[in-house]
């Protein structure tokens, strides 16, 4: 075997990094290879993260508080946030700056930090037993293209608060935005006095490098935020994995709803960031008695109704040829999509709507673009059954507009979605106009729900025998 000088240097570097990692030493300097947590090679990145974690786990909790504070400060600085969201829109070609600003502030300001880690204890004649939320170690986190910066900021706050190090595997389509955020997180950690490379990623992520991460013995927990492929991949890895997968959230409207408000809420939720969020309304099911009035009010809120079935079929063939969503239209504006389809729409059009049968692709497929198929049903019970069918068992998100408590309760039980918003836009489920904290990793399939620091912690029991019962 021939090895050139560069090859030898690489091997020496890797061995030295492994020795440092084994000895619990974080690299003292950040050379070009590991600058601000970005590495050429996945093995190097994991070794550096492991070394950083060996250091981090021995540090006081006050460091974690400082790190979370610095991350919040960094990602709420106006110029920084504007740079990031503009970069995300430009790089991915998806979403819009205004809504991405809302999402960016929401996750930087409101993702729970250290306060999320509450211990539990039992005391009695036999002493004191403590249940603590302890770190896993190095977490491998796979991120989507649809919320690249939000996922990195949200996951960083949650996972670092819980005491972990992180290896991020960003989506290649949002690479520069993702790496920019990883660098900023590392700089925030450094400003707080934390170890270098606590959060790492690679310059050129590939399926192969994601595979290395998924099967590396030092990566103790996987967290995948994305479509069905990546959730399946982490759940097949043989490791503990958290899967935050796809949705197809229905919005169900019955005859008892405040129809004017329901129309506005649905349009606001479904057009938010051009329908990119996995929680956003993707189709409407409405009771016949109020369907015309709902559509009338949707139109008052910027919806453009397409009545010609052929035009709707052609639109479906354009945005989801052969039943697969075309990336060319994901996260684009309604006007952009209409123009591409040769449909003339007014300047203020926010979403394209059309009445369709339930089996139409514009109803069945998670399109992630401002197109809403609307299906009429005879009554609310039929509506609940259909909404459940259209959600495809993803257990992700559903919304319902109704004043009928029994119907709301029935829908909630039947659909079993992780988020169920009643009488509001879907984003109320993320704490924007609804109570509760935000997250950008909603773990439906694996059941952790709206993830936060405690999701990324191991439950450990610490027992002190015969003492410290002061009851
Ligand atoms: P995607 O599935 O195309 O990519 C997600 C990530 O997984 C990327 O980093 C990609 O490189 C990687 N990946 C994909 N297949 C893989 C495999 N087999 N092995 C290893 N890595 C793999 O997702 P996207 O298009 O960027 O995001 C949109 C999807 O994500 C939608 O379905 C949306 O509903 C879902 N999503 C879910 C949540 C949630 O919290 N549940 C949040 C955001 C997005």
C-alpha cells in the first residue's frame, strides 16, 4: 500500500485525536480542520466531540447556563438573525424571510434550557434515592432542509442543556446555512468558556458520512428530524433513536365552528413560511353545511380558488409527478407556483385552493407548499374518519375548528396526533399564539413528542442508603 505524506499526516492526526479523546482532553486549539467545529472527516468530528464531552461532563452546571445564555444572545442578535434567515431562503430556495424571522426568534428565545431538567427523589427509613436526568454523551442529530437553522439552534439548546455533545448531519441542500449556525454555536460556547468542538459537523456531508455517524460506537443517541427515509434509517441503526418524521396535517371544520375565524386561522397556518413547517395545515376537511361559507372566507384571506378539475389535475402533475413531491416547488410562494402552472392569480394570492375528492394527490400528499385541497363531508363523524385517514397514521399534527366538545374529544382520541390544535392556526401548537414551549423536532413515531432538554437525558438512579431522610 502506498501512503503519501498527506495520508500519513491524516493518520497521525486521527490517532492523536483518539488519544486525546481517550484521555478526556479537548483539542487545545482549533486548527483549520476543526475550525469552529467543522471537520473534513466524520471520524475526526466524532473524536473531537467525544473529547469535548469528556471535558464538558466534568464542568459545573453554571457553565451550561452560560452556554445557553450565549447561544440565545447570539441567535437573537438582529443582524445575525437576518443574515441567517436570508441565507436559508437563498440557499434552499424555500420559505420566506418574514416567517423565518419569526421561527428563528421563537426557537432562540423560547426553547427550554436547564429549567427543563427536574430531578425526582424518594426518601424514607432506607435513605434517599435520586432520579437524575443525565447526559447521553455524543448525540448524532440529522437535520432537515426545511428548518435548517431552527433545528440546529433548537437541538443545540436542548441537547447542550442536557449535558451532551452533538454531531450534526445537515441536509446537503441547506449546508452553508447549517454550518454557519454550527460555527456560531461553537463561538457562543467558547465565549461562555466551554470546550471547543462540543458541537461539530462535516464540511461535505454525504449518506456515507451519515452512516458512519449512525453506526459509530461513540455516538450514544440518534435524533433524526426529516422525512420517512431518515427516520427509518435511524430506527434501523441498532441504537437508541428519536424519530421526528413527516406529517400531513388535516384541518377539520364542522358546522359549529366560527367559520370566519376558522378560515383565517387555516390560511395563516397553511401559508406560514410557504407551508414548509411539518405542522402546517396540508388539506381541509369541511362539513358540507358550512363548506361554501368557509371557502368564501378563505378567499377573503388571500386564497385563490381553482374550480376547473383539469387545472387541479395538471397542478398535481406538476408539483407531485408520479406521486413524488417535486423539490422545484416545495416552500415556494403561491404566486410562483401559479405562474409556473400558467394560472393567472391576483398579486395578493397567498394559497391555491380547490375542492377535490379525498383520493386526489393534492389532498393525500405532504406537499409542503401553499396548495390546499378541500374535501366536503356530510357530517363531523365522517370528517373525523377522513381526517384520520389523510393523516396517514403519522401521529404528527391535526387541527380542528369546532365548538362541539364531544366532537373535539372524539377527533383527539381517534387521530392520536402529537399536536392537536383546536380553534387556532397550526403554529399555536408550537407556542406561537398558544401556550407551551416551541420545538423544531417533534417526535411522533417514537413518542417523545415535542422534544426539549429532558428528552435528551438518561434517567439514572443514585441511591444513598440509610441517610438523608429528614421527614
Ligand atoms: P429529508 O428526509 O429529505 O432530509 C432530512 C435529513 O435526512 C437530511 O439531512 C438528509 O440528508 C438526511 N437523510 C435522508 N435520508 C437519509 C438516509 N436514508 N440516511 C441518512 N440520512 C438521510 O427531509 P427534508 O425534505 O429536508 O425535510 C422535510 C421532511 O421532514 C418533511 O417530511 C417534514 O414533515 C419532515 N420534518 C419533520 C419535523 C418534525 O419535527 N417531525 C420537522 C421538520 C421536518
